[in-house]
C-alpha cells in the first residue's frame, strides 16, 4: 500500500455488485475493508512479541436475514483485505457483509438487492 | 495580481519575437528551479569515499552514474554523439555461439528487445526493429553488418537503433561474434508452437478492469485517504479546506484538467504535484515534497475531482506555446548511452503500438497522461508521470532529472496536449 490508509478510515467497507440484477442471477460480489491486518512481530532475539494482534478473523455474509457464507481468516491475509464470492439472488432484500476482528470490532457493509 | 500580469506581459513580448515558433526552440530561456522533491527523486549524484560516483535513485533502482552521457537537462549543452565509422573489424574468428549469448544478454541490449530470432528460449522478443530470423538469406557482407552494429546511423540517419560499438556498449570483438551469429540465421523458419513468442502474433495487453473501483485499484483507497490531509490543519494553522471551501470535489472540480500549465506566481510550468510542493507549505506550513506519498495521494485526490471531464491544457498563450515547443524538443532529443529519444518508442511511425521485449509501447498521439498517477501492478505502488519518466531514463543510460524539474513539467505538458478533449480517469491501473 505504500503510504497506507490513515487510521480514521479503519473499518470502511466497500461493496461492489453488478449495476443490474435479474431474479435468479448468480451475482458476483466484490468487497473490501480498510484494516491494518497486523502481522506477527518478532523482537531482536527472534521471539514473537506477545500482544493481542489486530486482524480480521471472521467474515460473514447474510442475505434476507440468513447467513449464507462465512470465512475464517488469519494474519496471512493482506492489509485492506479483499474478498469476492457469488450468491444466487432469489428475492429482493438486504445483503450484508460483516468483518469481525480480534479486538472485537465489527465492520459492516450492506447492499439492497433489487431487480430491474 | 498586477505584479503577475506585468510579468506575463514581459514574457508575452519575449515570445512574440518568435511567433509561430512551435517547431524551434524559443529565445526565452526556461526558468531555473531548485527541487522540492524527496532525496531519492532529485536526480543527484554523490561521490563516495573511494572516488566512485553513485547516482541517488529510488530504493531498488540502479545506482550507476550515467554522467558521461547526455541528459534531458536544458543546460546540458553536449551534442548527440557524432556518427562514426567502425573501421576494420579486429582479426578474430567470429563465434556464433558467443554471438548468440551476447544477442540475448539482458545486461547489454538485449537485442531481443527489438528483434525476433529463432529459438524457444528467445523470450520475450520485441518487434520495434525488423525480424532477423532469416537475415543471412539476404547475403549481406560481414563488413556491412559490423558497421550496422557499430553505428547504424552511417547507413540510416533516422534509425532508432543505438550505436552499440561507437558508444562502447559492445567491444569490437563482441561485434564480430554477433555478426557471425547473424550470418547463421537462414530460412525456412519452423512455425511457432506458441503464438505468444512472436510479437506480431502475441496478444495485446487487455488491462485490469475498472480503474475507479476501489476493490480493484488500491490507488483509489490511497487517494481517498488523502481527504483527511485535505482538511487537517498544518503547522501554519490552516488546511486546504479552509480556503478551498465546499468540499474537495466541488472546490477542485475541473482544476486538474488544466494542468500542467504555466503558473505565473512561480514563473514556470507546473504539474499538480509541483504546485502542491510549494503552495501547500506556503499556506498550511505542511511539507508536501514531490514524490512523497502525501503529495502523490493528494494529487490523485485532486485529479479525481475532474474525472470524466475533458483534459484542457493551455496550448494557446505565449508561455504555454514556448513550453510546448521545449517539451516537443525534449521528446525528440536523443539522450544517454543508448542515444534514444522518447519519440523512438512512442510515436506511431517508430515504436508505438509495438512490443519492446514483452512491453507494449504506448502511442503518444493517443494520449498517455490522463490516467496518471496510476497504480502499477508490477511495482505495487502508485506512480505519477514524472516517476515514469525517471524510470524510462535508466534503461536509456541517462541520469534522471529531479521529479519536479521544469524539463519534466514541460515534457508532461507536451504529452498532455495529445490528451486534450479526452476524459480524465485517475488513478489508472497498469502493469
């Protein structure tokens, strides 16, 4: 990332869906959250610095109030992690992607699924 | 304002003396400028304790000093290397095996950057120069080929091929080996198993999708993070937002379409990056050194406020016309160990839309600037136009100038005028 994102942006979720969706379409969703995804630090002796590392360890996707997918993630995932998945859009309603990090914070991005 | 107006009148009067002078360098001397760039971007050369000189460049770039060779600096009065005959080749037996290794050597040419020859290990070959797969069938004399490698300008005054022998890149003995290799290249050529090997049948790059999608282009995220910088007060107690009110998108709408442009207050052509590096500290007290992440991110964000609007750089006023003429002269000036000009690779009658090795060369007439700064997937970083220029200098064997040099700003203006009327789309995403 070079400069990296400023701290005030942590947790900002971007969700991208196709501009128009028809009933029954298999829709590809792209989402990204601004997050530092801290890596394990080692001291000069090579010992792991003991602290509670802040990284996203779970991502859940809910559609029409039902969890349709969840991802377990570790520190090997990059800063500002990006996820893409597909789902079948059967009914109009809310799609929510929620990122959970190890410090107990949750960040949510939502999209209104409409057919047109 | 009157002070600036007076200065413009003076410049205008100077420029009237050479009206219609878009084709020849104007009489008015370009202004001097001391760099406000980060140390790695100033194009400086440092003397080491052991007497060697080291060029200061970005991390990971070569530190070789090309000081012996001509640069794009306006005050570099050295002429192009004179056209020279190679004389008699040394009396050594040419070895085609050695010749082929030299032909492929990435540390020299590589010759394969421009010329296709047989062999599946020839990868990736370019097609800026002719396909040499059956060169020997033409029964050209050894002496002719030797001279062609030594300095092809003797036969072809406008060639884009470097004078390899005359510039000392290959020794006379090595040229004899190369000639021996070339004289082995007889047809017929076996058909290629992989169409990608031959640059004339290779697929052209297709791009990386929507460059303005933040989930697709990391530079968008960087630019958006610069919004915090826009409204953060500097040590001087003011922020950008205090003077440019109404939000960055309203305040800056259309501004970037006019850059680079002559800025009367500083008496020179400036890109957005250059203006930020002086105007920012003056008004807010915050340093925004050229090529620093802060400067680059803010530049991208300011340019994003003009996305979709047509580029409209000044090509009409006398200072702009004088700068354009100098920019065009730079574009066509041959520099460096390789004696190349920008025009060799980027004009349609020469290398544009051909492959240089695996790289597809941009065409200046199509406009190359309206997506800069751009995310470079190969570098994992956002680069502005000037870092791209500096990167080009290195393989040419020329020392780079400061990123905020007047030379680069006027070259960028010359390139940007081909973008006039075409929509801005910043940040771009490229290999």
